[in-house]
C-alpha cells in the first residue's frame, strides 16, 4: 500500500518499518474511523493470534528441517529425512 508523505514522515519518526505496517494491514482488526476511513490496529487478541500462528510455523519448520521431498510431473514420489 502506498504511504502519503505525512504517513511516510510519521512512520519514520515513530519507528514503524514497512514490515510492521504490512503486519498491521494483514493481521489487524478493522474499525470505522471518522470521514469514512478505516482504522486497523493490533490489539491483544490480534497480537496473540499472530504469535500463536508464528509458533505453529516454527514447530512445522522444526519438523521440516533436513527433510526432502522427491517429485516428478507434479506428483510426490517419496519423502525422507
């Protein structure tokens, strides 16, 4: 999403990286804001949901470590560690 000059300046002043803004936009809760705008934020629930999702992803990656999948013509032939 494109940032206005104002948002660009404020994000730099407040330490909001592009990555943080992307997380808020993708995982945040939406509410209506004045002037027909939309407010998106990470509250306690949204934070915990993202942390849980990341923990699951780490567990999956731990199981996938040193694993191999052999494919041919869009078919999985075998898997092994």
